[in-house]
């Protein structure tokens, strides 16, 4: 989600967090989603600053 694709530009960190939160338990495993959200919020995953 944080890289440009032919069909869309990269998403902002806020948008990535929103996508993960809204799809947690449906598209994304809840436990993995929580870990990813923590990493994103802590700035441990590349992307724009929050």
C-alpha cells in the first residue's frame, strides 16, 4: 500500500492505517493487523510521517 502502482499512487500512512483498521478481521488477520498498526504508528515501517 505504501508504494506506487501502475493503477494507483501510494497511499498515505493515515489511509493505510484506516484501510487496515476497517478490514481487520475480514481481509487482514486481527493479530497481524494489530502488529502492523503498531509498527506504522511507531514509524518502524517506511512511509510518510504521521
